[in-house]
C-alpha cells in the first residue's frame, strides 16, 4: 500500500516562518511600548543631574548614581509614606474581601428578591466616578473628626472597591460546580465547614486577583489622601512624591521624582510577581470548560 503525499506549495512553506516573525516583532513592540515609561523612570532615577538636563537627551546614562534615592529618604520621611500606604491599602483590601466575598456568594447561590436590582445598583456604583462624592465625603470627615486619621482613607477605599469585589467574586462563585457543595452537605459538613474547607480553597485564585486589584487601587489613590491627611507623618506615597520640591521655586527635581516613582512602584511589582500564579489562575478560570 503506497502513501500519497500531497505537495506543499512554496507559499505555505514560507508563510509559517513569516507569520512567526511578524508575531514575534509585534510582541516585542508591544512589550517595549508598555515597559518604555518604566525603563525611562528607572534610568532617570540613576542618572546624574548633568545627564538629566543634557540637550539632546541622554537615553543611556554615562554615569550612574544613587544620590537621588539617598536624597529622597533624607529630605522626606519616605519610609513613613510607604508604611502609611501599605497599612491603609492592606486593611481596606482585607475589609473588601471579608465583606464582599460573603455578599458575592449570597448573590451567586441564593435566590433573593430583587437580585437583579441589587446587581444593577452594584454595577452602577462600580462605574460611578468616586471623585463626584469628594465634597460630601469631605464634609462627613470634618463632622466626624476623622481628619488625619487612617479611617478617613480606609473607609472610603473600602466603599469604593467593595462593588468591584462583589462583581468579580460573584462571577467566580457562579463558575464553581454546585455539586461539590451538595456532596459536602451530604457528608455532614455544616455551612461554615463547607465554606472554609471546600469553597474557600477553590476561590484562592479569585481572592488573590481581586485583592491585588483592590490593593493597587488603594495604593495609588491621590485625591482623598491629599485632602484628608495633612500631617507629614501620615501622608501616603503618591502625596509625598507629588510634593517633592527642588532647591529653588522653579526647579523640578526630576531625579528624586523618578526615584520616588521607582520606590513606590517596586512593592506592587513584587506583590504581583509573588502572586502571579494565583492571578493567572483567577483570570483564566472558567475560560475553558471540560
């Protein structure tokens, strides 16, 4: 029995490598476009002032210096800024996950009256620009005496990110097979045991993904932190970096600003790298069935 081989045209033979080359070039261009600003800030933070002010621009530094980093921590209490940002962001993230996960589970599993109305309200609040509630929130903070208090940031950050947490977690809970919960009840698990021993381990990727989004949102927030925290030792990283000044009124400290950007971004990068496996699982869960 003879096997007949179909002739491969020259276009097909040449098409695959060309397609791969185009794809590779496209990926490189996209990565360069996304990482370009980050690389520029990193290089600026280690340039000397002469290279920063040079015309034409010096893209690759001739000399490297860490003076901007030492100046950053010497002129301002930047460690306090980092502690304040971490504390506020971490507590608001824990509150969002602790309050939003049970609410999302209830919306996903229980048949509630007015469920669609509740979901519509949550969606509207998620899309609502929180800057519009700034004046009302400022008056509430003044009336309650919460100015220069961590609660002045923790409570708004939790309220702002809670609707997004509910929507993301509800979508994930809907993808979980309900048969596992029914089997757990048959085996004698009560509701608390079922949630903590069956449901919670399966939702760790979604919790990590939602927590990262909430943490980044709270870490980068500027307007509330600028207004509600006026004491120097209570300011957060975005506010402290924005208020860096030069030696004179008209001088812009590009070096310390770039160093502050790198220092403020590095914890987020490390956090994402540490939870990257859970984030990928949370983003891709439910994409493939079977």
